[in-house]
C-alpha cells in the first residue's frame, strides 16, 4: 500500500484541482491508490451536485468553439449560482471545454450530451461538470447548446461572458478576424433577421404600412408625384430594414469598416452569411 505522502497528495491535487484536504482524504480512504482516489473524488463531487440541486443558477457564461478545418462549431450556455464563480478561471475553462465537446457530439439534447463520454477525459460530460463543482463548490447546469457543421465559422464571447455568438458562412476560406468582428457586431446589436430575404412577408407588409403612414402624415409630401413618393418610401423601408437585418446594418466597428455594411464586408472577403446563433445567459429565447 503506497504511503500517503505530501508529494502524493500534491500529485492528486494537480490532476484533479480539488482542495488539498479533500485529496488527502481521498488517498486515505483508498489506501493511497491514485486512480481509486480520483474515482472517490468524482463520487463526492456528484453528491455535492445533488445536495445543491435546489439552488438557483441565475449567473453563468457562454462558451463557443469552432474548427474550420473540420467544419464544426458549437455554442453552450453554462449556469452557476454566483457572478464571481461565473468569472472564475475553472468555470471559464469548463464552458470552453463543453463547447468543444459539443462540437463533436451526436447528442440531440442536453440530457443525452451529459451522458456521453467526455472527449479525452475520464467519465462522462456530467463527470467533467461535477469535477468543476468540486472545485468551485456551486451548482452548475448546462442550460442549452447548439451544434453547427458544414460551414465556415467565427465566434465571439463578450468580455463578461454573458453573451456569445457563433456565425456560419459559406465561401472559399475562413477570415477569422472579419468573422470575429461580425460575431461581435451580432452580440452587440442582436439583429432578428440575417438577410432581407429571411424577413417574413407579414413583417415587410407591416413596415411598408408604417412607412406609408409616416409619409402621409408629413405635410411636406403633399402634392408630390407618385414616383417621387415611391422613391421616398423605398428609401425609408431600406432604412427600417437596416435596423433589423444583419447584412444591411453598418458594421458596428465603423472606424475599422467605414461606411460598410455587414453584407458588403463579407462579400468583399468572398463570404456569405448563412445563419448565426446568439446566446445570452438567462435569456428565454435566442
């Protein structure tokens, strides 16, 4: 039976990132067997998650991952109990690890994903979460995830971690900096539609009606020819659509992309946006 030395405790601590006292206890219980001690720690972390099951998880972080060589991407929303924990390095690493695992997963929902083996690790995806629970000592919940494949991807996570975006394009090659800037634009402005063609007909009709009412109410338009009023209406409609359609919006970073819409910036790079996924911690829809 190996002696439970400080060196052995530190080795277990380095492998699991668990508290030193708990590592010492694990080795004592398992007679100094490293692998059994790791399994014992996983059991304790799982029990901790059960004990905290009723706690509210109102804070959290979005994690994104993409691999343009493999044409895979994923985005996850991971929740915890407190804002300091959501900003901690172990929690950030967990969110990123889950996004990477989700990109190669075949799971159709969160429950199935949690039961899958964690890539390159020991145990399941849920075990990976439980390991972080043991470090941070808070309840953690993978609230949702989305997997994308077959396109060219870019991603962005806001500095506080509460908003993240994955954008998918088609084209000959990825442009990492541009796609990150587009994803950051989406994170900031949250456009409801990708292109004008994707705007539902009833929404277009509503906007046209609002434009007509605005023109009719302006006394300056009285007596103007129908063709002039039509041009005014078209211009106002384009302006209104630019507020809700990604490709029509001026790039948020105007200094870097002066007088350039998102669609024009992508077209210049040979790219065409297909879709995007924007997650915000605590948001009901995305």
